[in-house]
C-alpha cells in the first residue's frame, strides 16, 4: 500500500510538472499574440478615426462654402432691393425672378420689425418660433433658421439685415432667402465608403435641419440625439459628452449600435455656429479591410498557439493515457465522475491512518423519495442531480477528506469533525451551493430533501461497513432540520437508547391497542366570529401505559415507519363514529370531527373501503367526518392527490389539507385542490424573534382570501394569542384551533365544553 501511494505520488508530481510547463508555454505564447493583436487593433482604430474625421471635415468645408456663397448673394439682393427704392412688391418680385437664374433659392421673404414675414408677392407667411433666428433679426445680424414651413413645404431661411427698407408702407428689418433642404443633398453626398455613409445637418440641440436623402443612412427622426440615445452607446462614449462637445463647438466621434448594425457618428461644426454636420458610417464599411487583416492575425496567432499546445499535449497524453484508463475503471464512478465507494475506502483509510489526522466523522447521505424523483424527472435528469450534489460537496472538501457514491442516491463522506455547529454549517453551505447552481442551470428543478447520517469516529479500527450502518441508524431517529430541505442526525448513545425504545414500543403496540391503553382526545375548533365550539379534531394519546402518558411525537413516527399507523387510524375513526352516533341519539346537534389519514393508507388504492364499512356500521351522516391529508402528500404527487380527494368526496366524506404552509406550498397550488377545508399550519403563528409579523399576516390574509374565493373553509392551527384571533377574524378565517381557546382533551371533557354535559353511549 505504501509503495503504491509512493508511485502514485511520483506520477502525480511528474504529471503536475508537465502540466505546469504546458500551461506556462501556452500563457507566454498567448500573451505575446494578444499584445501584438492589441497593438495592431489600436493602430487600425486610430487610422480609421482620422480618416473619418478627414472625410467629414471635407464635407463640412463644402457646406461652409455653400452657405458663405448664399450669404454673399443675399447681401447683393438686399443692396438691389434697397437701391430700387420703389417700395412695391412688384419690383421685389422682379428682382427675385431675375436672381433665381443665378442661384437656387425658392423665394425672397421680407421680415418687418415686428417679426411679420411676407413673400416676394406680398403675401403674409407664418414662421415657426425660432428664438435664435428672431433675435438675430432684431439685433440686425445675418442668421440662418431651423426648418420652417413655408406654404406647406419645409424650407431653410438665410437672412441678412436691411437698412430700414420701406415696403408697402411697412419698414422691413431683414430679407431672407428660402431654400429647399433637398438643395443641400449634393453638398452632403459622399463618394467614399461605396455609398453606405450618409450625412445630415443638425443644430446644437440635435434637431435635424437637413435630412440625409440616401437610403443608406439610419432613421434620424426629428431629433437625432434623441434617436441615438435609444441605441447602445459603446464604452468610452456617451450622448452627454457629445452634447457637451457640441455646445463648445468641438468636433468628435461616437460609436453605437442600432437595429443590429454598428455605426460611427462623426460630428463637425459648420457655419453658422449653431449648425453641425453629422455623418453616419457603418463600421463594416470602415473596417472591411482592417477586419480581414485582424482576422488573419487572430488565425495565425491561434495556429501558433494550437501547434505549440498540441505538441506538449501529445507528450502528456501518451505518457498518462494508460494510467488514466486503469484508474477510471477501478476508481471513477460512472454517474458522478467522482470516486467509487472502493476508492473512497482507500482514501478514507489513508486519512484515518495518518498520525496527524484530526477528529473525523463518516457521513451517509440520502435523497428523500429518490424513486419518486426518477419517475417525475426521468433517470437522466436525476443523474444530473446526483452529479450536481457530488460536485458542490467535492469543491468544499479539504485535505484528508473524501466522498464516494455507494449506490443509487447514497454518498459516503469522510470529513473533519470540529463539533456539531461547524458540521451543520458545512452541510447548510453544500445545500445552498446546490440551490444556487440549480437556479441557474436547471430552474425547473425543485431540489429534494437531503439528509445526512453522521457517525463521529472515535475508533478508526472499526470496519467501514459498521460506521456506515451506524450513520444510517442515526437517520431513523430525530433529524435536525437546517432549513427545511436538508437534515442531519448524529449517532450517539441517545440514538442507541431511542432505537431500544422503539423496539420496546413495537413489542407492546398491538397489545396496547387491544387492552385500551390508547385514548382519543378531541381538540375543539372555535368558529369565528362567534368564538363558539364549532367542531373538533380527533387526536391520539397513549394515555394508559404503565409508565404514564406517551405523547404522539414519540410513537406516531414509529408507527408511520412500521405501518401500524393504519390500524391506529381506523381505530380512531371508529371511536369518532361511535361518539357521533351517541350525540345524534342524545338529540344533540352533532359537530363535524376531523380525523387524520396517514400517507401509509394511500399505498392501498382501496383504503376508503375500511372507512366506509365503519361509517355504515354506525349509520352516521358521512358529511360529519372530515378526513385530513397532510400537505406533504400533495407535494409528492398532486395529480394522484386530486383523484384521492375525488374518491373521498364520492364516499360522502369531507376532506381537508392539514399543515398547509409547513412545506414548499404555493398559493397557485390551492386552486388545484378540490378540498373542503384548508388548515393553516402553526408555523404562520409562531412568535419567532426577528420575524416580520406584517409580512406573515399578509401571507395569511392572501391564503384565507383565496381559499374563501374557492369556497373552502379555513382553519388556523396552533394559535396561542388573542391578538392572533382578532387578526384572523378580520381576515375572514372560519375556525381557530389552538391553546388560545383549548388544548386537546378527553372526549368527556369536550362534551361538557361543547354540549354542557357528558353524553353516555
């Protein structure tokens, strides 16, 4: 064994060194390739950006030139009009007609000192509000307007001041030439980028003055900055920075994506100072050749890296292939890919044999109802679940710890034992990690309950089979719940004592039932708002044992395991039928009594036959009996549960869901259950430190309201405080059952409470 471990250690070290050399070579080659690629990419990006600005500046210069030429022509027109000194629109119209032969304006517009505008024929024109344009006229400055609507058409106005021209009796402050925005198309046209680029003119606020006419441009909308703000701006740029630069008359560039296409937007100021030339170019048009160069570079770098990695990997593969194959056959579990139980025994033995080993514990894990999960999700999904649980636990194991799969859903673990609190925290961490993984990778999963039996190892010489058996035995006793979905139990002398106690109770149970040691107790249900007794729940006490009272939490779980609960439930049901018959014969108004029905009954598809025989024997109205099924039965198989409820109703009995809220209930589940009564679990009414009472009250109110809307009665269990009763009354709860009113009591005491007298059979 020692020589084998030494050989394994040497092989592992050699493999580790080779793997380290392989990783180092790949990292060095990868870093060199990345640096070269990154430098090349930056160079290409800088050159592309400079080229875009150069093209945009060239178009901007053309716009500046056109506007300057139009201003020069307009000043000439202004001089001609002032010199004509006729004061009539006929002469103005003649001047306008003669000038149209030389430059491409649409009409001349005259604006008086009050801001009223007239065309060259003297017809009034309504101009849009444009504060910048109006202010320039008042201050006798040349100006250009944003888009105006003139005679139903979009126009741009260039204006120059007049020196007090009197026209048709009105003193004119400025003359303007109107232009069709389309007249700028030729100026904005770009031969570069194969016609895929487009330009428009906007003001500093982003309002479009001249739209792009070619179909290659994006839809600019009314305000191009608003349009771009809806797109995805790439890192390093922002609309706010673009706006700020434009207010400062600065040029710039921003990259963004819209409608699945990546664009560069280059903005350049043009005269007048309130205008900007905005050019859009698809990145594919700019980067077509450079992308090809970068792709070739990546390919070459990848080939170099792969060739180097392949050579080293081949050496590693050929030296370790046979070893891995043998180890896989002997030591690798075919489901989880982790250790087999044989490999676990070797690892655990080595760890326990170490003189420096800390105190350790052997854990046996079990997934509750794994066969049901196999039927629900299928074998493949359940194998995935096992792999996931194995993975999250394995990642948390320390040196000297081990895990192996023994069979089906059972794992065995060897872990350091630093006390129960530390172990409980580790188990909780494992389950939390599993939940986090499942939420991302398998959101449809509802993780099952996982339980761990723990055997703290004080004698390392014990056979592993004995250790595992003791860990399993611990799971038969009281298990400690961590968060409702994961439990653990530690084997100790108390576990051994309880096992002996269970054996004692099993030996006595049948004789105790025959001799009358069991007794039926009734706990009253108080009807709201009257707060009067309106029903009861039948409970069992082992009341007449030689050692005194034995409470249900000691014998009910045992009877559930060994199946004796079936006989006990039927005995309780018969006692209830007998009392109901006595109440009816005494002329009393009988109260409905609920009886518990264990899940063990449900293994028999004809379990209701025994109930019907007893009800028929005493001739009681079956609606006076309510059969309670626990919420956990619903969660196991909701469709089968519905068929069971239908069968109960068909037999004439009422049906209720007990302990609703004790598990992973959902409000959506209520609507699928055709029960008569919903019993809210006592967990809703516990006074837990740090709990949010208002949130819990909201949940209770929602459940009560939803149940009522589905014609279900509601019963609140475990209520202990009067203020809780007041709250439930406000919510419309039908019944309250709890110590706030009465504890479970013998039948005679209940009859005196409910009817004022004991009823003799």
